[in-house]
C-alpha cells in the first residue's frame, strides 16, 4: 500500500508540475496576444507618424511597454468577466479560464496588476494625455462594451471606440496633445473595426447565440442589415483614409504614393464588402471580408508611415 501511495503522490506531483508549466501559457493567452499586439502596433505607428525616432527612444519604449501592459491587462479582465460565456462557445472554450488552466481570482489580480502597471508606465514615461486616453480605453472596454454585448448589437460601436484609441495614444505621446491628424487615425481605426467585426459576427453567429451575445442580431436572420452596416462603415472608412488631403494638419498632405496606395486598398476592401451585402452566399463573403480587413489595415498604416518619411 505504501508503494502505491508513493507512486500516486509522485503522479500527483508530476501533474502539478505540468500544470505550473501550462500556467505560463495561460498567462500569455489571457492577454489575448494578437489583439494586444495590434494595439501596440497601432500606438507605435501613431507615434511614428508624428515624429521620427531620434532622441525619443525612452519615450517610444515607454509607450510600447505601457500600451502592452494595459492591453494585456484589459484583455485578462475581459476574459475574467466573460468566463461563463466563453465556456459555452466553441471558439473560446479553450481559453485559460474555461479550460481551468488558471483560477478566476488569479486572472482578476493579474489583469488589475497589468492594467495598473501600464497606466503607471505611460504616466511616468510619456504624458498625462496618453495615460488618460489609455484609462478611458480600459473603462469603455470593461464597463461599457463588455456588459452591452449581451444587450445590444450596437455595443460594437462602443467597443470600436476603445479599439480605435491606441493610435491616438501614440500620437499624443509624441505630440503632447491631440490634433486633427491624431483624430484622423482614430477615425480610421474606428471605422475599420466595423466591417472587420461584422464579418466575425456573421461567421460565428451560432457561437454568439450560445454565449448569449447580441452582436450579430441586427435585423433579419439573413444578415442583410448586418452586411449593410458593414458596407456603410466601409464608405465612412474611405472618408477618413482620404481626409488628410482636406483637413489642415501640421504634417502636410500625403504624397501621391499614399494617394495611389489608398485608392488601390479602398477598392480591395470595397469588393468583398459589396459582395457581402449583395450576395446570397454571405458565409463565403463574410470570410473573404474578414481576411481582406486583416490585410488592409497594416498595409494602409504602413503606407502612411512610409509616405511620412519619403
């Protein structure tokens, strides 16, 4: 019996060791790394669009670290708030909390620490504007968007506000205060998210039903109103993309390189957005629109930055 107990104890110890290894993966996944990386990427581009990196390395690094910590923290707290809903949906059931890879209490503390650290780094390393806008991002995402997802399909617009703030945060970190060009960047990110997320909402509508979310419930079950909303924001996105040519900025108007690139990218995005609205096969073109939006955004923002230094 003692031999059996010894073997059993060793197996339990091995299991705990394995769980500890998995917990590092859980902590990483809890931050929604791809979404957090997008926030860091757009914040960095917002900074670089205002000024080149010369003697501002410490400022730039503080922006990146602060944004990364804050984004990871809000993602962790969001998963803590939605752990029950996530357990009901196939696309989220493998997340750390539904999978019991980490405890809810630990996830909550982890999210609070990361968020607080992000605000502290931005407050000390950049300026009050960047820290305040980051704090607004956390409040909007956690206390407005997250609960409204179960109430109204228009929660998407609320969530898009928080998702659009990182490039403005990067801009004000460099500029010190908001200005028209920074708000143009906000407008681009805000409007881009709507066709991107409408495609997700349609593709995963069954999952959202199971989770009790209302994000896809707009008009009839055929998705026409949802596709119309996507198309409307695609038009609005185009307005923001070309608005630097019409609004006064300290940077000056972009060159013909940006103009030509923006025209091509706009056409590239409009085609699947139109097909998503007019086609009977919305499943096919929702997937197409989703992938096009993923390609569109980094190319557009990279073009803006490249044009800035030409």
